[in-house]
C-alpha cells in the first residue's frame, strides 16, 4: 500500500431542526470543555444529514393555526433546551460520542457529471539535512484539492498550490543562512488520471479498484462494519510496522484524511480507534483552520499526532502533528507544530469547481 502524507461537515439533526444557532451551541460546548465538561448525548437514536447550515436554517418553518375571528398573536420565543454537563472521562468516551453522533449520517450523493471535492488546507514541514548532522526546517502552507467522479474509472483531478514557504521552525544555522527548500514539480501543479492515477510512472503501480489502497472506494467497500473487526483490520494493515498503538493511530488518521470514508462507516471507525490503548484528550478546545474541536492523541517523546473531532457534530475536522519532549531534529523546540491538515468535502458539478 502507498502511505499518504496528504469532512464532510456533518450536522446533528437536533442542531438542524432546533431554533438555537449551531455556532452558539458550539461556543457554549467549547466553553464547557474548557471547564472540564461536555454535553452528553440524549438517550435515543440520532439521525443526522449532511446539509449546509444556510440550507438547514432555510428548512425551519413555523406552522400557525389561524382562527378567522381572532387576531394572530405575536410568536412566542422558542423555549431553550438546557444543556446539562457531564465530566469528560476519556478519549474513548469522546470517540464513542462522535460515533453516536455519526449514526445515521449520509453523504451527499455524487450524481452523473458531478464530483466529490476533497479539499485539504495543509501545513507541511520541509527540512534540509547536512552531512555533519546539522540542518534546518521550514513549515510550508499548501492547498491540495482532489475531484473524484461518481464512477471510479472516470477521470479524477488533483491540484496542489503552495501558499507560503517562509515559516522557519529552527536549525543549526540562523534563518539568514538557511535558504528555503526548492519547490519541486510535484509540490505544485495540476494532474488528471482515471482512478486517481496521477503519476502512472510511480512505483508501486496504482491499480483501479484496489481494495488495499485507501485512495480507492474499493478499500472502504471491503472493510468490515463491526468495530472489533475494524480494529483487527487496522492492526493487520500496520503489522509491517509493529502494530504499535502510535502506528495504528497514525494510519487510522491517514485513512480518515483521505476524505473517502463513507459516512455510514465513520461511526464504526471511531469506535475502532477508541480501542487503541493510550489515547488521551490533549486539548479540550483545539482550533484548526477556523474550526474548533477536541484534540485526541498518544503521548510520544518524539512527535505527537492529534486527531481533531467536532464534539457538536462528530465530524472529522483534521489532524495536527506537534513535536514531543525529544524532537527527532535537535533544533526543533518541544511543542512546535510540525504539520497539520484541515479537511472538508463537498459535491460540485465540474472538474476544478469549488
């Protein structure tokens, strides 16, 4: 399998049909998280749909029964449902709550002539190593957009655009003596290919409909839907790297990051990740590309990979990597952000459309 180094924002049905503003609910929840509390799920099956916030607001209607001989009174303000708080017990609880929120979710269908757009706003570390052990690192900002047709064998498109290259993270020499790494032909440009085969000369050769390639819908179709079986599958996928908790968590995030996981599978994937030992809540209120969520991760002395989930909708916001207490490169300070990716998905009507 080729390892990737590259969400559909889903709305909770209650947030879609309640008069309260979703942004206000999220702000209230994040304030509760900062205080060490979160909002519990109601004890009933929750069904959610992937629709834009504007459309959800437009969908709200009020039904008033009029009596011909009586004036219509002013509408009374809608009652506000109190949000009870419970303690945030564990990362597993956060993942299982996100799974509960995702039950019944449905992706917006991709019709003939349409494309699913997976948009990634990413920050990537680029380093230079010298023979004497020295070096330096920059953080690049990049956009990666991928258009995926309804039929896998039709033409896909991917564009990559470098937005900035000048954030200096550190080095054995000052920034004035550290020229920025060169932008290569694959860092920026546009490519097309059937089945997402943008680089046909690359090795290993990409196969259309490959159930071992998580850039292919066939991979997700072949996955089991039981959380225990998914956990076993993730352990099998990473056995070449020891199937350690950190490796399993890393691959679990990468597969989510591809943006192709069906909504109906995402809930069970969260439950499988919840079985990985050692995952903790790293930040109750983490911001990524303007969206707030809960950051989950594993303690690692070299680098810490974070999974960021929206606690209101259960949606996958993205991921972040932060230097641990003993970074791999000695010139990097602990806690330095080494990379991040914010993922959104949508359906568009043409290649290149946003």
